[in-house]
C-alpha cells in the first residue's frame, strides 16, 4: 500500500490546549479511529522494514507514549531478536527514570526507565526514536540531550528520529542534524500550521456516561503477565510472547467464524490489542477493527469532513482519578478489551462497558494480566 497525506492525515481540534489547537489524526494508527489491524500493523511494519534496510545493526528502539507505543513495537519486528525495545511512559511505578518534556502535548512530562539503559545504549551503533508525527523536533532534542547528559556513552551514538509523518521545516531539520539526529519517515508533508483549518470546525467536548447501562463483562485472566516494554524487552522475545499470550486468549474466547469484532487497547497498551485483532482476523475472518482509549481530549463534531464524530469520557484503567477518552464507538456483536493494568480496573471497565452498551455493542470480554 502507498502511504500518502490523503490516507494518513486528518485534522482534529484539541480541547483546552493553549500550546497547539489542533491534532493530526492518522486513520490507520488504531488510536483514535477504528481500523482493521492488518492495515494498521502493515503501515507500522512498512516503516520498520525501511529502517531495517538502512540501519540493520540497530540494537535499541525507543517509542514515545502513548500514541507511538505500538508503532515502536511493530518497527522492532524488522530488527534482530536481540534489538531492545523500550517505550516512554507517563505511568507511575517504582524505578529509576530519565525525565523529559514533550512539546505541544496535553500531558507534557514523560519519562524513560533507566534500569539497564546504559548497557542497551552501549550495545548499539545507533538509537532509533519512534513517534507517530514529528513537527518541530523539540521533543527529540529534549530526550537526546537528556540521554547524553545522563549516559556519556550516548555521546558517540547516532540518533535516528523515525515517524509515520514528518513535517519538520528545513530550518528545524538543520537544527536536528546539529544535535546529531537524522530524520526518517513514511510521509513528508509541508510544515504548515493547521490552526486555521482546525478553527473552521465547531466542536464539543466528550461527555461522561450519566445513565449507565451496566452490561455483563466476561473477564479473562491471562495465564502469564505481558512482558512490559516500559522497562525494556528484547524484540524477538517480546514479539513471540505477545503472540503466544494473545493467541491463548483468543483460543479461550471461542469467537465464532466471521465475527463482527471490536478490539480495544487501553492508553499505552496498544500493540497487544493489535496482535490479538490480527490473530482473530486470520483465524476467524469477519470484520475486525481496533483502536484504543487515550488521554487526549479531542473535540467532537458532526461535520462529515471531521475525523472524530463521537466520544465518551472514562475513568482510566490505571488510575481512576485520571480522565481518559474513547472516540468513534459503533455497534459490534463482540468487543474484546485488552489491558496490561494490574490494579483495580473496576471504575475504568465499568465506564467503558457502559459506553459500549450505550452504543449498541453485544458481548463484551475483558482480557487482563493474571493476579499475583
């Protein structure tokens, strides 16, 4: 498939973000808009194959949370089994971290687990940084400088900034090169400011479910925990284990042939849901779509030229005091929610299940890590 501005770029309007009033929405990314898993993974793997052809000896790939966690994992499939994949996170857990800020984001502070990172850096001639879209390159320079300040061994490494969309101006490209960063991408677009285009749309905020229909949800506990890319995983092991665990989960659900199926990831947990969807698509046929809950507050509009036409506020699966969102839900016979949250998921699951029932979905499954 050829990837163009026309098939990977839609403009949405952000809610309550004074830094940038628009968001670039990629219909193939399986984040905000439902899409067939093979289409989404196909796009991500195309970027991976391109990078592997140019930088075959890469030993470290870093993905950016939350929208590029799946892209980074799919990219890593093209490298050796020993290549390490790690993604940044906004989740709270014990550990030693490198902190950096993300430009334009609704949640600016990010962190990268530093446990073992020195050895990961030493083992590779270059480090590939993966994001869905690169606009100015400021976030990349932030993290590269943080890594160099923390780990002297990073000074001698090449840094590759890889993305689905690149709209970095020539001036900012030069600034990246001055900081030792090379850009790679699937699609290059003009570095236009889309503020005026976003302002054309009249939007509303997503709303909470007030009158909740509480459907029955069948909870499936995985036989083992998903390997955690927030802490660094070898690509071969990660791919194999995610496939094995998701295939086992799919077996246990016994979905019918040609099922009308929606598979939902949760926030940073996107890659496992796409793999589950791909497995079900291959085994059962039917219509399988994937997307995910998100922290991004995006405006909703009924305009036919606008990408987000419905949305619901949810409590997070990871922290019930945090607000998250799900967009563009539609009726499906079956829904499978895939999450790596090992905490109390009752609030988030209750909100999402109610939203699914409200839009006319049928049987709901929720797949979670086993309890310790």
